[in-house]
C-alpha cells in the first residue's frame, strides 16, 4: 500500500508530461500542415494555377482565419490573374469579416476606381467614414476623385434649381426636371417660374396663369382684374407680382392689391423688394413703405428676380454698382462695373477693371478679379469663365471642375448644377453626393 502512495504521483507526472508532448506534437503537426498549405498556395499562385492556389488558400484560412490571408487571395486575383471581378469578391469578403480594419476599404476603393465605378466608390467611402475607420490611403483616393461627375438629361433650355426643381424647355414648351436631371413635371406650359414657398407660377397654352405644386397640381388660381401677361415667384411672405402688359403690381394670396404701377420689380425676399418708378428704383417693405429716400439707376437681381439677400443690395449709382444694406446705406467704398447678388452668406461675384472676382458682405476681397465672368458662390462652388468656357472653383479657390462648358448655373445643396454644351443643357451631378 505504501508503495502505491509513491507510485501514483509518478504516474500522474508521466501522464501530464505525455499530454504535453502529444499537444506539442499536434501543434507542430498543425503548424507544419498550415505552412505547407501556404507554401503550396503561393507556389501555385506564382504559376497562375488558380484552382490549386485557391484550394490551398482556403484550407489555410479554415485552419487560421486572418485578414492578411483574405487580402492575399484578393491581391492574387487583382495583381496576378488580373481578374477584377473575383478580386472585388474577395475584397468584399474581407470587408464583411473585418469591417473595422482600413485595409479592406483601401483595397475595395482602389478596385472601384480602376473599374471606374464611382458610385460604388463613394458609397463605400461614406460607409467607412460612418464607421469611424481612419485611413490616409482612402482619404487620398477620395481626394483624387472628389469632383468626379456624370451628366443626365438633354434640354433646349434650363433655368436655376429652386426647391430641387428646375424649369426646362423642350421645343416651345416648358416643364420641370428634378435634381437628377429627370423629368418631374411635363412640358405643358408656355411660361414657368421658379419654385418658392411650395409653389411655382405657370401659364398654360390657353393663357391661364396659376400656381402649381411640385407634383404639377394646380394649387392656387390668380383672381385679379388684370390681363395677366406675366406672373412672379411666390415669396415666403405670400406676396407675388402680376404683369398686365403696362405695369407690375404686388398682390397677396387673397388677391388684394398691395402696391403697384411699377415699370419693373423684384420678388419680395427677406422682407424687401425693389421696384422701378418714374423716378428710378426704390426699396419697399411688405407694407409698401419706401425704405430708401434715394431713387437709383438700376438694381441687381438674380434669375428669380430677388434683389435682397444676405442683408445686401447692389445698386447702380452714377454708372457703377455699389453695395448697400436694406435701407440703402452704402457698405464699403468700392464701386463695381457689374455684379451678381449674394446667393448665400458666402461670396458675391463682382466685376472690377474688366475682370471678375469675389467679395464678402463687408466688401472685403475673397478672390481678386481674375476671370472673364463669374457667378456668386452657391453651396460651396462658384462658376467662373476662362477663355470663353465655364468651370467651377471651390471654397479653397481651386479650379475643381475645369472650364469646358458653354454656359452653367448655380450648384444646389445636392451637388447638382445645370450646364450647357453646344445647344444642349443637362444636369451635372457629383458622384460623391449622387451615388
């Protein structure tokens, strides 16, 4: 009995040592098998023998799944076999299994760029950013195609976008397209205006003038005792203008005449409007009160006939334009040969000494005059013309879309803008905002 007491610990030690040996032997055998799979996979890959290379890669992955192995297979298809489709498949598998690592994103983004698949590129890049995955490589790829674009639609004439709809003309009639350049409201009208406050002015083939909503439904009749020949944009204060052939008058939605007898007038915007009397242009508030004592030679307006935006007006005095506030008080000392009103609280295009540049609302130069023509900044871009053709600069003052268009309008918040080549208008869409 006493001998057994001594033998038992020895047996346990022996069994423990044997277990360790067997585990170690198994690990060595597994390691050798794994290395052999990898060695064979790489040998076959170098010989471009896809079937055996893939079999051995898959066996190695089954034993020890790792991002590096998935990426190696993806790179084998991309670099050795030049098979972009299967490279993208393996890149996608890597991404699904390792969504927090930057490497699969970098690989897939590069594949998408090689294939010219910009929509997939920007969709994946945004997904990476939303997952808070950081990659300088991916950021550099993004920067290389940040302003890549495509074009949609073909129209005889286009106006600026407003509420994501732009007037378009085909042959002799007008309708509206959406911000993707696709028809939204059919070309049924002889005249159309910009959307604002949920509606737009139109005139149909029978000469009837009224307002429609964004689906083309008639939403407001114009009941005024005038022979309507022109209809203005509806303001946010529910004030619109009517042209009777001899004069322009302001009405509210109830059809009440607010003021009138003007030779020309602007749309009410931000509480003010400009109108031309016999004495010249004057500034009015929504109650019809004159805000400026002086009558001016002219007043700058945009395509929606808005004159007052960003708390600034551009008024013509003694043959030159000056910038003023809403009461007509001059801002700064500069005079300009021509101007475009502010689109937003950024920079307005102005002409000085035969060239166009950009100023802020205090009259400070953002960009000294350098262009043949220009439009004010809109949603981060400004149209500029050089050598007779138009392109776009960004807020960093870079020419981000080269000058190549015969004409163009203003960018929307959706990254779209009407452009014209020869006689055809289309909508330019930045891939980054429209994938």
